[in-house]
């Protein structure tokens, strides 16, 4: 094998193989009475990211977002969506892989999930909710710090 071919084989590779909606659920426990309420709902948003190795250099990244809308103490709706993608990542050091799966993959998946959640809420009969942009680098750093603090507290 020539040096040039060998060098090409060692180039970092990042490919999106597939982006898909893995799960979407909607609950409206107080419908139709909730539609008669005049008050605007309060909105809570929870987010989680995860990744899993499927095969050598093939990883699934997922983002899960739960949106809960309440009017006083009654749930107007609860939407949970999980957007996933299959990514090929080769020839990168482990610390770089962690950053790619924790930051780059969620950045790719989030716009799809954001649109799917807005669509689901609209189809449920409520005004659309457009989720804010998320800084996944800051989110990643906060999670890493929380895990480190949790581990330190156990010792």
C-alpha cells in the first residue's frame, strides 16, 4: 500500500447515514375541557441526549425532548419526541468522538426534532411552540460537570 493511500485511510471521516424520528407521543389528559381555558399555558421543556455504538465506527445519536404545557395545575398537553440519527465516525481519537457524539450529532438532529414537535403540537389543536436554539456545547459541558460532581459526591 502506498503512503498516500495509507494516509487517506487514516483521514477522519464523519458521515450522516440516516436521520429519523424514533418516537413521538402526545397526551392531552384534560381535553376537550382544556380548550375552553382562556389562560395561556406555562411551558416546561426537558432535554436529554444519548449515543450508542451500533458497530465499529457506526453510532446512533438521539435527542429526547419533553414539552409539558400546564394551565394552573392541569396538563394541557405533554409531547415527547425522540429524534435519532446513524452516524459513521472513523479515525478520530476517543475524546474527539465524545465531542462529536455529544455536540455535533445533536446539532444535526435538533432542527428535525424541533419541527416535529411544533407540528405535533399544532396537530393537537394548540398554537405552535417553537423551541429555542440550544447551545449543545454548553449543554455537553454542564452534563459532564454534573456527572463529575455526582461521582465526587459518592466518594
